[in-house]
C-alpha cells in the first residue's frame, strides 16, 4: 500500500507539473530538440568537410520535397493593406503574371520597326503605335473582370429583421452602430436600466 501511495503521489506531482506548463510546451520542446540535432549535424558535417545543405537534401525523399514545394507555392504572400503604393505594386505584379505575350505579333513589330521598337530618350514615337483589336478586347475584358470583382467585394450587408430598432433613418442607424462600437461597453448597464424602467 505504501508503495502504491508513493507511486500515486509521484504521478500527481508530475501531472501538476504538466498542467502548470504553458499550453504549447510540447511543441516548443520538440522544436528545441530539433534545433539541437541540426546544430550537431552541422558540426559533424563541418568536421568532415562536407556541405550541410547537400547532406540534408540527400536525406529528404522526393515526395517530401515535392510536398514542401507545393506548400511554398500555396502560401499567399498577401499581407493585407499597408499603403496604396504597396497595393498598387501588388496589383501590377498580379496583372503582369496574367499577361501571355503574343510572340508572333512581337516578331512582326520587330521586323516593321527594327531598332525603333526599343525607344531611347531621342525617339519620337509618341502617338504612332496603334493597338490591335484583339489587344483592346483583352484589356476591356480584364477591366470588366476587375470591376465585377470590386462590386462583389463591397457588397451591401444583409438586413437583420430581428435586431432592435433604435434609429429613425439609415443615417441614424449608421451613427448608432458606430456609437455602440466605441461606447457600447460603457453604456450597456445604463441602456439595460432604461429598458427595464429602473433608471435613476
């Protein structure tokens, strides 16, 4: 019985220790152990005169490498809105990725204009280029797609019939929502008292 009591007490102490640790302790511990292993391997490779990166790649299977590559591609680099210049650059990069150049048309223009196709500071080509019908149609289709996407993004929020009516018109409803967002937590008790009729 004493032996069982001792073991039970040790288990309780261990469990208490585990509960007092932060919730992500296991993950942190695994990460630290992995970092230590990596450091040891780097030292071993340096002692043998080998490149650690090459040794590491030899141990990775092709399936794992493909999976990691797919994961990297899937990651969205969009960090949200920071400023208008960054948003404009992001849109420019997205649009240029979508462009599929017409190499036949490019070769024709190259033959037609020769060196004048690549303007310098002395070139006077302003207003001489006439875009093709297909190019104009492609640009119009792209602009329409952008407009459609923008309209979907700024959609009107659905109206909730069950919500309390504490406004007299649309403008007042917006004002009340804004006031509630900023001062709601401070005025909740007063509002409840007014509704119950117990306000002083």
